[in-house]
């Protein structure tokens, strides 16, 4: 295994679980110092312990990405603790399912606040630091849920907006040395893809039927795509949406 990120500092929002935790571990295994962020302290501390147990460097910052002051503090803390910020994986999100006409106003506001405003605020504060410090790389998490899925209209709308925002921002900041791309996972085996009352076998059967690859994806498979997008090998990849979905949208 090569260590593509030695000497780099990587920030991962939603780093206390699922895809965020897997990606934080993957960055740390390849030499990065990792800062994990989320609202709950305990899951973040668990990710830090997992990284430290493998000999890596990590720290946790509790922050709500829908609040500008939290995101500003998050970026400043990462720089202060680890001496810089070179990579950001803006991955925190919430999902509340329901028909577009039935979704509650609080659920709508929570999804827009975290999934869209949270990514916008993250990009804004991260780019300000990266521009001033010689550049950086950002990967935002969208979703293949942007395609018309009944019950996921509100969530999908926030994720479609993340793609639009990321592509425009990518064109705006690449000349300043900041490279932005998007990863769009298909169904991945994390807490978010589990339906109420479903067990892992039930989910595997439901997903297996509609994904050409015949199975659900893993958080590690998304992490591998994120690391490639963040790596020097992807230097000329700008404003790209990389799907990791077993062929679901092919
Ligand atoms: N799993 C899938 O099938 C799938 C498919 C397509 C896209 N995705 C996307 O992949 C990303 C990761 O999801 P996952 O599957 O790993 O689910 P997950 O385990 O539920 O991860 C979501 C993370 O976001 C954090 N978070 C939520 N609201 C936040 C806020 N306001 N501020 C800071 N952190 C917040 C959560 O931590 P706290 O609650 O402690 O804050 C949690 O760690 C999301 O963007 C999701 O939309 C997932």
C-alpha cells in the first residue's frame, strides 16, 4: 500500500459513522492526519480510537455543519491542531423519507440545512483557508438518490443541489489551486440505507434485486473512490461526479 497522503491533513464531516468513518480510516492508513466532525462526540471519539489503534493520527471536533460559526471553528481547529488543511470530505447528511407532498417542514429544513447549506458552508470556509495557503482538494458527497425515487424527493433535491453547487464552485476555484469533485454513492451498507423494521438480510435482498452488481456496496468501496479523487493521480479531474453504485444508474 502506498501512502499517498503523508504530511496531509484531511477533514471528514460525518466521520463518526458509515462512509465518513471508513474514509477517515482510509486517509489515516495512507498517512494523513485526520479530523473527524459531527454533532455527537462519542461516535467521533470511537473513530479517533480506531485510527490511533492502527498507529494513525486523528482528532475529533463536534460541530453542526448547518451552522456557519461551527464550520468556521471546525476549519480553524483543524489548522491549529494539525498545522494545515489540505483535504476536505464534506459528507455529513441526514435522510428523512416520505412523499414530497407529505414531508414535514421540520424534516425539510433539517435536510436542506445539513445536506445543502452544510456543504455550502463547508466549501466556503475550507476554500477561504485553502486559497490563502496554496490550495487543496475537496470532495462532496451527493447520492444517486438524485434520480427520481418515490419517497426520496426532498433528500434527492438536496443532493441534486450539491452536485450543481459543487460543479459551479469547482470551475470558480480551480485557478486558485482548489480542486472540487463529487462522489455519489448508490446503496451502501450503513445505518442510512436501513429501512424501519428491516434487518441486514432484508436490505441485502431489496437492494440486490435493483442493483446490476447484485449486492449492496460497502463504505470501504466509497472511501476508495474518495481517496482517488483526493489524490494527485486525479489532478486533472475537476467538477466530476463519480458514482459508486454497482451499475444502478448505468
Ligand atoms: N448509505 C447509503 O446508501 C448512501 C447512499 C447515497 C449517499 N449517501 C450519503 O453518504 C453520506 C454518508 O452517509 P452514511 O451512509 O455514512 O450514513 P450515516 O452513518 O448516517 O452518516 C451520516 C453522518 O452525518 C453526520 N451528521 C448528520 N447531520 C450532521 C450535521 N448537521 N452536522 C454534522 N454532522 C452531521 C452524522 O453524525 P451525527 O448524527 O453525530 O451528527 C453521521 O455521522 C451522506 O452524505 C449520505 O447522504 C449514503
